[in-house]
């Protein structure tokens, strides 16, 4: 049994999905808009989310981006859009799978079971330690001196990437390619995220503790001396 959050504004469709998932012995919660869904995910994380794209308050693609900013919960996108380029874009944006409407209850159940199996077969936690920083890569959790850090998805990705290469200067081009998945971009993007990270690590560019900028080269994360 899993806890599933159904995000769908159509009462008839939402009720049908809830009945089907309930029949399969899942615990089901629901939301009719993106903001309610984000609140549910942050306060009571489910095991999986079924996300409709046609929401009244926020486009589903934007809702998916926001979900990925706060959680790695498996997300199945339910959409009436069967354009291949659109589906590829959604998968690249963080969706784990998709369903094209209309779909049967059996199809829904099979897709959900597959996503849950993949999530449960994830490798054991990989923990990175740099000084007082502890980063659990698989759980996507980070703590500093025993206190949890509240990081966005990109902040966590950046911190984890640097921590895995502690005491090594990482070039900005490498960060853009590996963390942002971009072959080119503006260095200001990196600078902004570094500034946010420094604030959460209790440091500044002028008085760094963990994050050190090597001018003209890149960034290095190392334990305070």
C-alpha cells in the first residue's frame, strides 16, 4: 500500500481515480489546485503524486517545476496533450512517467506500481561529509552542525556536486554542464545560487567557511580550517 496524492481539478475524473486507487488498497489524498498540492507535499509527503496539467491556478508544467524544488517524490503527469515534444519536455523537467487522457484504471494502476517499484529499489543512501556538513544524496537531505538545511532542488544539487569533489576547484563550465545540464549559460546564475547557499551555511563571499571562489577558475568546497 502507498500514499498517493491525486492533483486534479475535475471532480468526476478525480473521484474516478480515487475509487480506482482505493480499490487497489492505496491510501489516497487529493487536491484540486497546484497550491493545495504543494502544501500537501511539503507538510505530509506522499509516496507518489498523480499530477494533472490543466489546473485552475497554475499550469501543470510550472507546478511540476515547483514540486521538484521541494521534493523528489515520484510524479506521474496526467495530460490530454499527446505531443511527443511536450512529453519529452515534461520528463526532462522531472516527471517520472506520464498518462495520456483518457486512460483506464488498469493503465493507471500499472504505471503507478512501476513508478513505486523504481522508487523502492533505489540504492542505499550515499552520505557525504565535509566538516560539519552532512549530505544524504539519496534522501536529498543536508545538515550543518546537526541542524537541517532548507535547500531548494538546485541548491541541493550544487552543494552535493561540490561536496562529492571536496577540496577540488570545480570549473564554472563544469557546474553549468553537470548541475544545470546546460552547455552554455550566464555565470550570474551560479553566483546567485552560491550567494543563497552561503547565506544558509552562515557565511559570506568576503568571509567564506565552506565555499571558496577561485577567481577566473571556479569554486571549491572544503571544511573550515
